[in-house]
């Protein structure tokens, strides 16, 4: 997975379903460099070392040799620098379990 940009600049653009004014937006590019299709089913987002959110039933399918891009948004009551990470779990085409720890992302201070 690659993050663009990283560090992520402070944006202050509104995020749906978030009333907090300090916001950041970036892209996560998921690259399947393996030889089997993978399906990502679960996502865990961390902010400053704590679990922020967990989602399941994602159904993100990435064929071998392909990429998919996810837009990721964070909001906070604090305009200070933050550190985030997204982990994914799922399976490959042979039903082998996949556990992926995402890279550390820096959300720049205001």
C-alpha cells in the first residue's frame, strides 16, 4: 500500500458525517503484487495509536497485478499533528487468510 500524499496536509474541508473542523484527506493505493485475487473484508483505522473505527463486509476485490485506490478522510477536534494507520484483513482466491498492516501516515498540524 502506498499513501499519497504522506505527510498529509491539513485541509479543513468538510467531511460528511463529521462536525469537527480539523480535517485531512489522502489516497490509499492498494497494490496486489501477488498471483491470486484477493478480497479485503475488514478494515481497522487507528489514530494516535488507538483504534478509531472498524468496518467489516467491505468486499474489496483486487485481481492479481491490479491496484485500487481508496480515499481516506480523518477529522479531529485538535489541529495538532496526528499519526494514523489502516490495517486490512481478508482472503485470497484459495481462501488463505490475509492480514495487512498499513504504513504509518502523518497528518500535518494546522
